[in-house]
């Protein structure tokens, strides 16, 4: 009986970890962060009376999206490098 409870607990934990990993890799999460970044940067630029604030707010947003898009490539390179060493 104890074994079955432990197995069920492990399966629940694995399901939770898999869901969290899927969230970390999801485009929903990336786009949400990008929108928050864009709005935050835009509001800040408006508050300091910068020119073209909403256009300039695209810079950190696009930078974030490009960095997250390149992470899988960098991860594969890093893992391959670690296996060599």
C-alpha cells in the first residue's frame, strides 16, 4: 500500500514538473513577457517625454524575443560541447 502511495506521489510530481517545463518553453509565456516588456518600456518612455516612445519600446521587446528564439540553438551547442569535454 505504501508503495502505491509513493508511486502516485512521484507520478503527480512528474506531471507537475512536465507542465512547468512546458510553460517555460511555451510561446504563450514568451509573448506575455514580450507584451509586458513593450508596455512597460512604452509607458516609461512616454513618462520621460521621449520621442517615438512606442516605436522605441520595440527595441527591448524584439531583443527579448530574439534571445529566447536563439536559446534552443545555444542549448544544443552547449550540451554538445559538454559531451565532448
